C-alpha cells in the first residue's frame, strides 16, 4: 500500500512539475504564485511522510503553520525536527534549494540548530531526497544539488547527503565519518583531576 501511495504521489508531483526529459538544456518553470507554491510544498511534505513511514520512522506533523519545521521524526526515542523543501526547476545543470525563510519585504533568515535538525530536500524530477543536517547549511540561504552529477570537481558539496536516511537512523545531526571526506579525528579532551 505504501509503495502505491508513494508511486501515486510521485506521479502527481511529476505532472505538476511538467519537467521535460532534458533537464540539462533549458530552464523550466511552473509558476511562482504563492498559492501554487504552498500547494507544491504540501505535496512534498506528504511524499516525505509516506517515504519516511515506509522506512519505519514514526512521523508526526505539527498542527498549523507556525513552527519552523514541517515534520517531526522519531527514531530510537529521539525526536528530529525536519524542514521539507522541494525543487522543480533547474538552473545551470543543478537544482537550487532555499534553506532559509523567504518572506516578502523581510530579510532572509537562515535556519538555525535551535529551530530545526535537518533539511529534507526533494528534487522532484529525479525522485531524489537529500537529508542534510542543519550544521551543514549554517548561514546559507541556498544550496545547489546535482543529482545528475556536477561538471566541476569543487561542486556537489551536498551529494554526500543524497538518500542519507541513515543519519536519522543513527540519531546523528552530523554525517558519520565515512560520509565526510578528509575528516580528521579529534583528540579526546583530557580529564580533569
């Protein structure tokens, strides 16, 4: 049943996005009206809930629209606040995802560790999820995702978080050492006598 619901939701998102099969050649857009954007966000949240629940996570949705997070995940007795983002359009062979609050006539405010634990970014055209810890986006307003691969070596900083559902399983708000390249282990602090 979950597989059917996920497939139906993905088909619905693809119909809404009207994305062509050639994602690398032209910029695509499906409109930017507030109501339509809100609707796309709600559908992405539903797809996230179906995906997470089908993977065995306990999922809760806060009532209303006042919290900085969209969904709460429980795993091994720990709660994680998730901000769900979705992207439908390409720009320069990648997908730009806003990881800050954008409100009309107000300054952009990045999310902080006091508000959320993870950003779950959904690239609709590729049915790809990125589970990014808030520490990895500290101070950023946008991140760029490259599900088809980046052209430059220094691009694709967030590809390590593609399908990183294990970060939620491990209860880690930071990637495991094997997911972070060139991470040097720290010495343990000396005990006080």
